[in-house]
């Protein structure tokens, strides 16, 4: 009997110990959850610092943008058509030359002697032809002899012309007026046919070639104005006009090539430069414009936070953030057009919205603002 009683007492003690332990664990978990909830609630109601902008309508010119490259209206890598040794250089690197200017002469070798020999033969054939022609008129020779003399003379003259053409090929001349590049050859160097000698580029005017999607084809026309910018001259805009639109659309990219002509009177631009092209299309419109950082892009819709006056639980006036849906339109640089969802004068959060929810109290600090340029030009670093 005593054994059963002691066993029962031990079981009761063990159950009490287990109950105390479980009660402590679950009790502390409950208390901790309440503490965390209160802490998060208090954190969520803390005043958050944000940057803002006042929504105002601005003029928005619909445009097409593309990137392209500058090319010369006339440009060539000059080379020799025949092989030979460089005898004389007649140009300096970077010089401006007129059309037809002599640039390089290959060593003539025995070409003048061969030409003199052929010219002497042609002169003799001419004398024979004139003599036989007079004798034919006097019925002293047959017509066949005169015809033979005429053919011989023509052949000799053709050989003279061929030798003169060969000698002319050893004189490299500028095919058009332009600016030379850096020479690639030296006096005494043996050149094979096709070896590059120097680049010649006509710098004024220039072409800018770029591609646009096929959807833009209906908005393009010959003579349409374009604006071109190059990173070599930040902030400077070069005006041009569309000169040609390709007759086919690239089947791989579905883009069409467009070529515009630029004036380059001061010769500041160079072929091969990277260029940004802008083409204004349609009439100008007014849209509320915001920095793109102000928009929260979500699968369920784009939103912004608007700051407005409100009251806290104690009835004190404060600034509160409210999330609202917006419909965005075109973009330009750092800006985006808001088609619907905002009114002029709304104060919109542009930075710090990640820590906001509806009703969060905020304070405004516009010391540092996000980029808001329609034509950003970041420095090269």
C-alpha cells in the first residue's frame, strides 16, 4: 500500500513539474508575441523621412530615340592597285587635300624606258601608215597594205596607252577632297596591291546611320528634322535631316535603317563616333511628369505615395503618406509621364517610399533629390 502511494506521489510531482515547464514556455511565447507586435506597431508609426516633388504638368513632345554611328559622305582607305616600292610621299598625316592631289609615288623602275620604246614604235607605224596611204591614192600599193598599216598603228597606240595607265597606277591621288588620317607606309617600303596607305574622309557633311523599330515607319519621312548628340561634346545638339530610309526591314530584328545628314562646318565631328538620335513626332502634349524613382512598379499596378496633412490619435496635425494607383505613359531620360491618377499640386514621394505604408507619418527633407532630367548626360567614369 505504501509502495502504491509513493508511486502516486511521484507521478503527481512529475506532472506538476511538466505543467510548470510547459506553462512557462507557452506563457513566455505569448508575452513575447505581444511585445513584438507592440514593437512593430510602434515602429510602423514612427515618422519616416522622405523626399518629395510637387506634381505639375509639363510640355511633353512625343519623340523617337535611337543610337547610331557617324559616317562620312565620302570615305575610303586608300591603297595601291599595283605592287611596288614607295619612292616618294607627298602628304602629311592629318592634312586637308583637294581632289586629285598626288599623295604617293611608287618607284618607276624601267617604266619610262618601256613607254619611250612603245612611243617610238607607234611613231614609226604612223609614218608607215601615212606613206602607204599616199601610195594607195596613187595606186602604188594595195588596199590591204593600208588596212594592215592602220591596224598596226592602232595596236602600237593601244600599247602606249596601256603603259601610260600602268605608270599612272603607281601615282596614288586623292579621289575626292577631304582630310587624311595617319599614314601607314614609309619611303622604301614594298607594297603589295591593296595595302592600306592612308584614310581619306570627307568631314562635311556627315551621315548618321541608326535603326528604328518597324512600328515607327509611318512616323518617318524624308527631310524630317533630327537632333543628334555625341558624348564628346556634352550638352551640344547637332541638327540634321533624314536623307534616306532603307527599302527593306531587317527580318531578324524587325528594325529599319535610317540615314540622316548633318552639317559639320567646324569639323568637330568625326566618322565612327557613337551618336544619340532624337526625332520629334506628332504634336506637343501636357502631362504630369515625375522622376522614375517615384513610381513603384508592381504586377497588380503602378503606385505612388502622396503626402497630405492629417491628424494623429491625439488630434495633432501631421503629414501622412497615402498610396494611390497611377497610369504611366512614355518615358524620357529620368522622367516618366503620368497619364492618370494624379492631380496638379499633389505632393509625391520620390525617395524613401520603401519604408512607407498607408497612413505612415512622414517628414520631408529635399536636401538630396533623385535625378529628374529629360536629357541626362552622366559623366564618363
